C-alpha cells in the first residue's frame, strides 16, 4: 500500500482545524501522513493540533512564508510515495 501525504496550510484555524484533522483520521485508507503548516497563527491553532496524539499528524508551527516556500517545505518534509 502506497503512503500518501495530506498537506495543508493554516492561519488562525482554531475553529476548524480539529474538524479537519478528525475528518482525515476517520478515513478508511490507513497509510498516510498529515502535514500542517501553521502560518504564524495568533489564535490557538497550534495548541489544538498538538492535542492530537497520532504521530501521523505533524505540524510546522509559527512560520511566516509565501505559499511557494510553504509548498517546498512540505515537499521536503514528506516521507511518502505520493
């Protein structure tokens, strides 16, 4: 089974990030990783993400960057086939 990366950027997503992560966790496909780039949120986004104990959920927090650099970082961070 091939491993899949799910990559998302987030800014002040405290209200929605828990629902998004839970949606990914409920998928039937099991060989995945979730990479979240927190683009220097000033709410509790990073804390909400850190409450998840699943090692498949990774957060790169407090980064200010353009979408180009965000995409490059996540592509370098991934450890998958797709």
